[in-house]
């Protein structure tokens, strides 16, 4: 039996559409479940439907890559516990749904149903409430948004994408599980205040709750049947899901001779497939679009003071056939505050994302355009870059190669701060009369990587090389080129089912022009140690430990580590990793389906006295301790169209600062509306 490696938990406040989602922690992708097991999950869940459908009919449904309106109506009405002879006939079910206004007026019983149309049918059939946008404009697009927000749909879909039989059963099973959880919670709350009956109402699905409330952990099925692929003794079901987590209750006993716990049936997303396997087909020219509107006021002591940062981001995401999809988003942002008006124009326009992903064959994926990239250790480069990135799956490994350019991005978004020239260019006010004042430092970097996700049953390894080339000198005579090359190794160990350690090391060489006609060669290093633990309990909380170290010293053969992206290491105190050691302890939890929180504490030390800069550092002090920071944030998404955030932090200066240096703090709040 193959174990699925990796520890992860997903803490969602709600799922925004493209281009971005507020995801605090992300689970590793599960293996694709067996289709016949999904059928068992669905049939076990819907008692009234069990006797109405034959095994051959279920097999036929699962083999379909496109589900017609009539067939989708029949299964959905049955799942919604709509009793009567009409659910035994596709045409009768379609007629009823159409007459009730649950389908588009132009819907044809034999035409394939789309994901948005199925979402609207489900919302209506189950009488589910949606966001204020769905209430104002009840249509397939906002129904899709609502189910996506509730995490009841497979990921990376659009309202216009096709629906396979496998997806239909998975979605209906997830909807029933979600409604059952809500009904159980309501019944529990009612029982604490009255003697009201906890029996489900006749209009709700008559389905038992799953034995294990596992969301958002992924449940896996054995790849191949063996002597251990049997349910616990005394149970009549022929197929169960297995999870690499401790047994959650007394009913989840391990099979004889096995080392993994068996739990109640639960399906994994149909689109969650290993690298190299094909996704379910999508409709030609399927697309989704929207606008994100955000406002975030903040105040930081002894920093930028009071500021209001807002933005309007229109976006569109489309699938062009089965092998290509595109995503484009742009942003118009404004900054109003005590210092913002003097630093830049009140409005900044930028292209955030413009990428096209092409899958010519099953094992190859190519992405071209402005896309998100980050190195495996997330210490060298992270953000949106212009270029291409190709990944080829070999089964036992993944090979990747890319090439990116930074000089066409808005400089505040790119955060390229490798040299003095970069820093001067970054802090200069934007002048629309001088386009060069808008763009980031001009650099090209080429990443090449090989990854072994399953080096052993409990370990993974990734190796990456990045070459960075400074091309500023072609446009700026005063710019002294700095070229760097990085070698990165990252090794992960799953020490226990809920505990994972990761260690990473980076060595780099640099070539810099220090005097006219002369160059210098020197090097540096960085390292990281991470530990993530999913704590036991009902909520999937995660406790994380992270240590980061970057070499220092401004001269000599071994100098400060210089990443391509200036990644801030704190919220209030924001130095880069160069010449720095940080120890971070964080805690993240999704307390409710719509509410999550995170808190962390960070300690800072400098690894030399030259690299880290701050106006209040004591030049005479040799003490390496810079201080500590405490920060917390929460995310609340009461509806699919709204995300509210709030947080803040405080930095306590250490002995390396001038005695009596004031405490620094920052608070912020924000609201994002997705239309």
C-alpha cells in the first residue's frame, strides 16, 4: 500500500476567485481516488437512492466525461431527498427542475451541463442561501461562487467548465456532508436551550453524518488491493478510505497487521491527481471573470503613520480547450496618508498577472507570461515575474526550467533590492513623465530544478540552481553590475503522521564591479529549518517553528547573503534576510468554516554589525540581539463575496538599539469585496 506523504492543513476564510485566494496554509495534493469508491460514498450517503440505481448505472455515470442536464437533475433531486416517481426518470426530473426555475430557460435535457448551471441547480434544489450578490442576482455564476466559497467544488474550475460523472457524485456527496454538519450543529445548539427534537426536517437530506468529520484532511484509498485492503471486522462495506493520521475515534481501528488507520468512507477531489496525470476535460472557451475591491487602513508608530491603501482589480480566467488556460488581472491602487502623497502619485496602475498555461502532452506543462514563481525554500525569489516556466513529470521526479525578467514590473511590487542602485531606484518617487521611475531594477534569472517528491516513503528532496544576471548597466552608466548564482537543496522528513521537518541550505557566488574596470568574486550562504505539527483535536490547528539564517559582512570573500527579492522578515520590523538570524514560532487555526486566525512571535539577531541598517541602531554596541516581535491576524469571510481582515504587531527593540528606543507597532484592517 502506498502512503501519501506530507503534512498540511487548510485554513480558509473563504475562497476568492482568481487571481488570488486568502489561504493561510495549503494541504499537499492527494492521489486520485478510485471512481468505484466514490460511488460507494454517494450510495451510502443517500439511503433513498441506494435501491433506485443499479451498479451498472453508476458505472455508466462514472465513465461519462460530460453529464447531460436531465441526468444531473435526476441525481441532484434524488440527493436532495425529493421523493416521488419523477426521480426515477431523467426527463421527468429535468421537467420538474426546469418548471421550478432551477435551470436556464434555454437548457436542453440532452445538452451537457456546466459547473455554474449545476451549482445553481444544487443551490435551488437544496434551498441553500447564498451571499448578498446571489440574493440580488440568483444565477449560475454566483451560485458557483457560493459553492466554491464553501469548498464544495473541485478546485481550478470555472462556471463554464464541463462536469464529469465522477465530479457530480463527489460534489453531491460534499454538499450532503456539509448540510449534515450544519444540521447537527443546529440540533446541538437547540438541545442546549430547549427540549426540541433533533430529527432532521423532511426537506433536508435524510443521510447519516460521516463517522469522521475529517475536513480538510484528505482521505486516501489504497492504490492496489492487498490483504490489508479490508474494512474493520464486522463491517459489511467493501471499500474504505484510509488516512495517515491517528485514529479519531473508537470505531477507527487499524486492520490486523496494518500501520494505518481505517476511517469512514470519504472522497477526495476528483481533480486532485498526481503530477503527470491528466485533468478532467473542460469546455472550450470556458471563462470566469470578476472585480476585487479592497480597502485597508493602517497605522504604524514612527513609520509611515496613518495610511489608507485601496485597490480595484479586474480579472479574467479562461480555459481554451483541454490543453490551455489563461489568466489575466490588473490593479489600480491608491495610497492616502501622512507620507504617501509625497512619495508617489495617488494612483498606481499595474498588470498583476498575464499568463497562459499549455499542456501539450500528459507529462509536460508550460506557463508563459507574468506568473507567480518562488524557489523551493522561498528565500531567493518570490513574486510575479515575466518569462516562462516548464515542468516535466518523470513519475519518480519532476524537472523544471524557466527564465524571468524583472524590469517590466512596478518596483514596489517587485522588491528588487540587491545593490545601492536598486535601493535608490526603489525609493525614488514615481513620475509618470519618466517611465523609468516606475519600473523595477533590470535583472534576468534562470532557475533549473529537479524534485523527488517520494525519495523514500517519508522523505522528499529538491535541488535548484538559479543564475541571476544584472542588465542595468546597459541603461545606467552609474550602475555597477552584480551577478549571482545560487545552489539550493531542500530535504523534507515526515517524522510522524502529523509532524514534518524541512531543512534547506543555499550557497551563492557573486561577481560585482567594485572599481572601474575591476571585478570581485565572493560568496555567501543561507539556511532554514522548519517544523510543522498538526495538533490533535477537532479543529485542524497547526503549530510551526521556523528558523532562518543569512550570512553577513559587507566585505571580504564571505559576505552578506543577497536574495533576488527583498523578502521582509517581519511585520513591524522589516529587515531582509541578509546578515540576519530569525527564530519564529507561529500558530494558525481555522476555528470556524468562515473564521481563521494566526499568531506568531519572532526573535531577531544580526550576524554582523554592517549589513542590517536602522536609524536607531547603536553604532557602539556589539550586541547581536535586535529585538522581538509579536503579531496576530484574523480573517473572516461571512459570505463568498466578502473577506474581512484585521491584525497588528509590536516590535520591542533589543540591546543592539540605542537605549530608550521606543516600541514600534502597527495595526491594520481591511475589507475585500469580490464582484
